[in-house]
């Protein structure tokens, strides 16, 4: 009798455990309901870098993989249903057109499915503004795409990567992020890809949008939005990489006092299909350089005047007669972003008037 009671007790206990387990599973499943499904695509950079000694400034970028990045951020999985992929593992100084095309194609493929609600891209800070703007022009969805990086390696004192990644995922899950184009979330600020630039070599407050200001703020996962971007981007963009295997070569040359024109001639000779001038002031350069560039335009090379100055606008036919010389004025775009737009624009046209239209619209 006693053994029978014991067996019955065990069966009841097991049944209770099964019911409790099922109850917990149902509760967990219910907790997951309504969460955004975010894919984190890692490309390396300082956010995934480590240093051997705190006293050293030297470190190696991209030593941590995407799963390690996710695991290092407390409560990150409470924000969203996460998945990770390693697209590249490089310092962003080595970012290149091939990785851009690979990354953009993967993002487009993921966002085309109902299983992904948004993308977060971990990236080095050196060229993050360029990658963000490239994606802003070629992503074919209004779902959120947020880039994030860090100014300090993962094991440095006061590492900023974990908080930045947490906030980036929070931005990607926020309903207000949809339709805003590609964003950069860093140091408690949200920036539009078109506006943001890196303005400091090492400080955590290294990113600004000098002409327009940030697109929003994010602190501890709480998001506040400001005015949306008024230029074309993402699902409204006419640029496509579907049939693009290689982007045209576009070089940037820096204007300065006593600027020589031989580097301009060398760039054209070596196959540049476009030239962007980081001009002085409002996109100006030496008289000799203007003459060489005017000849390049007649040879079918596109020329864009930007500025080495951090803020302001390069207006058409102000100090330089763009109409006469066949140049394009960059407007708000700095030299790095002017290069990105010109690369894509040259896949469609070489006409200076149409190129200028692109710079006004994008």
C-alpha cells in the first residue's frame, strides 16, 4: 500500500512538473509575442575590438564575433527577438565597395521577408557615415536599419559599445523608426545617415549632424524623435544594386593653398570616372586645378565640388561658374558622402545636369 502511494505520489509530482513547465513555456511564448524580430549584422570595428592593456591606446578591431557582442549586453534580448550574422570582420578603415554590396544585398534579402522587422549593423566608426549613406540610397524597404559603433574597445575602461548596441536595438524596434531611412545610433543620439559625420578622433561624443542636428535621442532604450529627413532615401530611392557587380571609381582630392593639378591628372589617367574636390571654403580650388577639371569634364569625367569645411552648403555657381565648367555642387554633402552618391549616380548617367538633380534630391 505504501509503495502504491509512493508511486502515485511520484506520478502526481511528475504531472505537476510537466504542467508547471508547460505553464512556464506558455508564459515565455506569450512574453515573446509582440516583440520585434531584429537581425544584427556584424562587420567588425572597435565595438568588437579588444586591447591587451588599459594603458595602451593600441587595440585590434573585430576580435569578437556577433554572438559575443550580443551576450555582452545585459537585457538585450528583452528588447527583441534577436539573431546574429557575421557579414565581415574588419576595421572600418578597410571597408570597401565589395563589402558594401554584400551587406546591402543581405539586408535587402532579410527585410523582404516577414520574419525580420529591422536590422542593426555593428560597424567601425571611421567610415560608418559612408556605409550608412550608401545603405540609405540602396535599401529597398521602409523597415528600420540602424548602424552602431563604439569609440572604445569592448574591454576598455568605460567601454561605450554595450550601451550603444542596446540603444541601437531599441531604436530599431521603435515604431517611429520606420520610414526614416538608415540611422546611426551612438552616444545617446540618433542621426540620419545623410547628415551624420565623425567629428572627433577618440572622444565618445564623436558624431554630429552639423547642419541639421540629430534625428532623435535615445537613452536607456527610451526614444525621442525630432524632424524626419526630407530627402529621398531607401524605398523611395531610384538607385539599385541588383545588377551592379562593381561600382565606378570615384576619387576625392583635398584642396589647399598652392594646390597642384598633377594629382587630378593622375586620377583621371588611372581610371577615375568621377572626382570629388574637398574644396576650400565654398568648394573652391586653385585656378590651375579648375582648368584641369574642366578638361576632365570634357573627357567624360564627372566633377563634384564639396568642401573640407565641417558645416555649411556648397551652392551651385557661387564662386565657381558650374554652368560654364560642367561641375556639380554638392550642397550639404561632405566629400565622403559626395563620393558615395556620385558612385551610384554614375551607374545611371554622366550628364552633369542630371547628376546635379541627384545631389539636390538625395
